[in-house]
C-alpha cells in the first residue's frame, strides 16, 4: 500500500514540476525580451528607416521592416484567403460531409500544415525561378501565402463546419442554389470566425523568416513595388543580431520586442473576435 | 436560369481550386526533385548521404554532417520535450481542476505564437551564455555555448505547444468510464493513468510526439542562431552542429554562383520535405483513425 | 426478517454545486442479501450507490455530510483510505465498460493493481472468477483477445468477473441489465441470486419487475428522500407510505 502511495506522490511531484517548467519558460522568454528590448527601444526605431551605417551602430530604425512585414503579411494573407475561402466553402457546402474527396483534401491540408517553412521558401524560390522573378515582395508573398494557406484553411474549416446544417436546409427549402446558400447564409454566419482565421494566419506569416529569406530579399528602404526586394521584421532581427556591434545587437532585442508585441496583439484580437463570434451564432 | 448557371460555374471553379490543393503536395515534391536532379544524376546517392565532407567549391557534397546534426539536435529536443509534455498533459487532464486546465491554454497558445527568430534571439542571449559559463565547466568542456544542447533546449520549448495540445485532446477523448471503472476497483489515480488511460491514449500520444518531431526537424531560424553551424559530425551535445534547414538558409546567397550548389541545397530541401511528409502522414493518419472511432 | 446490517446510512446529504441530490437519507443494507433501491429516474439512486464506494468524489463541486457506516466504520470520514473502501465494493455499471485490454488482463487488472504479480496466481484468479460468472467456457480459448470483441451481454459478465476478482464484500449494481437483451439480463439476474450467498448485493433499478424478482430488502428513494425501506414482502405487499403504494402500483413512473 505504501509503495503505491509513494509512487503516486513521486509522479505528482514530477507532474507539477513539468507544468511549472513550461509556464516558466514562457515567462522567461517574454521577460527576457522585455528586459533587453525596452532599454534599446526608441521612437526612432519605430519611425525611421536605417540611415547610413545603421548596421555599424549609427542612426535609423526599422520602419522599413515594419512596413515591409505589414505589406508582405497583408499580401500573403489576401492571396491565401482568395484560395482558402472557396475551398472551404466547397468542402462544406458542395461536398457531402464524408465524401472521399473531402476526406482526402482535409487530410492534405493537415499534412501541408506541418511542412517546415523553409521548404515553402525553397519551393517558392523554384516557382520564382520558373517565372523569372527575383527576390522581391511578390516572391515573398508567394512563399508566405503557400505557408499560411493550410493554417488559414484549417482554421476556417473548423469555423464553417460549425454552421448548423439546419441553416443550410432551411435555405434550400426556400429554393436557393448552393452558391446563394454558401454566400448568403454560411458566409454571414461564419464571418467573424473566418476573419479570425485570416488574422491567425496573418500573425503566423509575419513572424516567419525561413520562407522569406531567399524569396523576399531585404532592403533598407520602404518600397511597395511588387518587384523590388522588401524588408521584413524577422530578417531585420536576424541581420541585426548577426553584427559584431553591441549597439546593433541591442536593436535586435528592440526589434524582437516590436515583433513579439505585434503578434501578441494579433492573438489577443483573434481571441476577442472568437468570443464576440460566439454571441452571434444562431442557435 | 442564370442563377443556376452561376451556381454551376461557381461549383466548377471551386472544384478546380480544391483539386489544386490536392495536387500541391505532389507539385512540391516534383518541383524540388526536378531541381535536385543535376546533383542526383552526377553523384552516387551513397556519396551524398554518407559523405562527410562538405566543400562546394571543390565539388564535395557530403550531407552526413547535416543529417547527423539535425538528428542530434532533434533528438535532444525530443528527449527533453516528451517527458515534460507528457507529465504536464497528464497533470492538466487528470489531476487539475477544470478552471486550471482552461487557464493553461492561453499561455500554451502564446508559446506557439512566438516567432522562431525571437526564440533564436532568446537562445543567443540566455541559453548560449548559460551553457558556456555553467554547463561547460561542469563537464570540463571549453564549449562556446553554440552547440547541440543549445539547439535542443530551444527546440524543445518550441515544440511544447504541439505535443501538449494534441496530447490533451487525445486524453480528453478517453471516455470517463474507463477512469471510473479503474478507480472503482480500488486503483490510485496514478495507477489508473498508467495502466488504463495511457493505454487507450497511446496511439494518439505517439502521433503527438511524431508531429513534434516533424516540427523540430524542419525548424530553421532558432537552430541556425544557436547551434554554431560547423559542418562536422558532433561527438557530444556540447559540440556545435549544422542542421539541414540551417544549411539551406545560410547559403542561399552563394547558391547560384557555384555549380551544383543550388541543386544540392534544393536536394536538402527535398530531403526535409520527404522526411516531414512521412512523419506527418503517419501521425495525421493515426489521429484521423482515432477521430473516426470516437465519432 | 432478522438480519445483520452491513451498511448503515445516517443522515446522508449530498450536494452537487447548488442542487441537493440526497436529503437526510437514512437506510440500512442487510448483509448477504440483495437490497434493491427503487424510485423514479434521476432521483438520486445512483448518487446513493456511488456514495457507498466514494465515486461521487469524482464529480465537480460535490459536498456531502452525514455518515455511512460499513461494518461499523464511517467511510465518509476524511482520513479514510479511498482505495481500501473501493476494494471492498465492486461496481457493475449500467453500460458494460471493458478496459482497453485483453479479456485476461481485464479480470487480472484489479488483482494486479493491488499487488499480485505472479502469473500462476493471476491465472487461478482469472479462471475462478470467469467460472463464477459463467463466462469461462465461452472465452477460455481466447483470453488474449481484446475484451471489446465480446458481445454486450458477455462484456457485462466480464465486468462482473472483473469486479469480483478484487474480492469485495459488497457488490454494487447501477441498473446492471438495462443495456442488455432479455437473455443476458436473465443470466445476470441468476448470477446475483447465486452470489448473494457470499456477497452483500445492492442494486439500483427502475424496473419494478426486476426488483420483485431479486429483492430481499428494498429502499424506496423519491427525489432524494428515502420514503420507506424494509423487507421486500413488506414493501411490495403492504407498504406503509401512500407514495410507496402509488409507485408500486406503477402510477408514478
């Protein structure tokens, strides 16, 4: 009897330690980023582009990267959305719930979801070569949209799946076509959730470096041209950390802070949206 | 009538888009295979996979250091992550009250959202110095801190969310009656978990670990920043290593200027794709089967 | 009818959150007899049953007060060892729940939990109890097969064997035949009639005919309150309470 109790207590102790370790690591990481990032933060960081000698410690900021990431993120999310929405609507409105095709597509999406971002970058690169593109905003958009497409589709699918089938049946019994039901009923019902899915994908897209490293290039200037290289926050952080100058490395911490805050903001927004969404669902 | 036409047109176009999704995986494999063909055709596969020297300028493309590097780092991360995640998941699922479990989800999601560069930065400012100043001397090693262990630790934290999230789902899917029956027979909670619950949940937990492994295998930036990137076979966890994804990311710049270099790097990408594909297909397959059994 | 009380319930109250499931319950369960708890659905029968083996502890936000004396000792006391109480009680649930393992391992689960490791001993225990429930001949050639492959009726008998393998003193049955076909139900009922020589049995049922067939003693629970309890003939032929009479006559369902 005692051995059983001892074993239970022992493992309970280990369990608590493990759980605490996980939360401790989160706290540690966020705290370290704050502690190192805040002192290096300045208004200039947010509002200026790198001036001459930025990477040797001279003046400037990461506005190029902030704008670049925003442009890239929006472009990639929009492109992925353009594919995700029709696919998800097709899966849920046009196909029977357990048809072979839908099972296959959903499985593919799940598998695509786990592919490393660098592979998407490499594939994006081959696509770019095929079309004669060079490292540019468009190249980055292609690679990142491939990366976030499975994430967006999965999240959207979860949301659209939850639309009760009675709603669709009601619409059909009133004589609508499937397209009309999809657009007028399903879309309206699931809209907050769909937007949340887009938001989640956006957050994932702007944080990724491996997919843009050889598709988007880098630039110290702000540019919205699709065919020019563009700066991104993750790469800005990477390059800043790579210099031997401590002042520039400090800037890497500040940039990390900016990126992390941005992503935390987006996930909080997404969470708030899902909560609001729950109150709008027709029961 | 045009309403029906619109419906038909929409259906056809949506179906085409959806079919593209199904083709995407094949397209990716095909494209990368096509691009790696030059090097596959010019060197025997054994030389590539087992070759130890990596010297593109001299035409030497031995991938073994990178394959081993990735295996070492991934291995360390799994050794750390699996017990920690398993114990934490069991705790949250079987021992803690419902409110604590709900409270735990946002932090785990937050960990999942932190970009890999930021993990890399953290690794460089915290983990690397720690290993250099405290772990190294303990083992009489003059490590710079940029080593397998650093990569393993950072990777482990990065894969916590994947493993925990799926493990929690799998544990929740085990019906309550199983626990009730075991406890009614006089078992302690731990015995119930060990002998009854885990038994039922095992395939799902294996799937969770495989997905975590797959994620660790393909992780690029964080590993790139803390493992030292030396193309040699590591002999201990305190030695530097060069992971396959890091190889690709580091050298894309010179890729087009040295013959066969681009082909080699795309071959590396292909290897990554195939390995993660295998792991993902198996684990998603397990999870899909579990879902069907519950439904 | 003279008997020795195996379980005595004194002023038992059970709350789930804000709802009171059992209100000042007083009852007895005689030793080595079949006691049947009857009453309409959802009125606390299962709660009372699960108080006996402290399984109600598993519910969220549960509170209880009062005493349940088993062989004179109060099992609701805080210092009491839960696993020991549960070993004394064997529970047969409404829905047959085989554990996710082989037939052999299902029956051996309990003894293994309590420390019996030797294969020979376990073999003997498994065979004995499978014979006790009349399942041995049907499964002896396939003990290593997963228990889930058995029919529902066989699974329920397996669960009974599993519960008996830990050598309880009291068998608790929570509507043990309601998920079974008539033939399997009959078999379980026959087993109970045989087992009462060795074990004290408490069954919850909402089937009055079953209660009539099996009961030596009856507790009538109505929305958390014990209306009446006593020997079976007395309750069925000559109930003292109006409510009991109405229920027996089948007016309240």
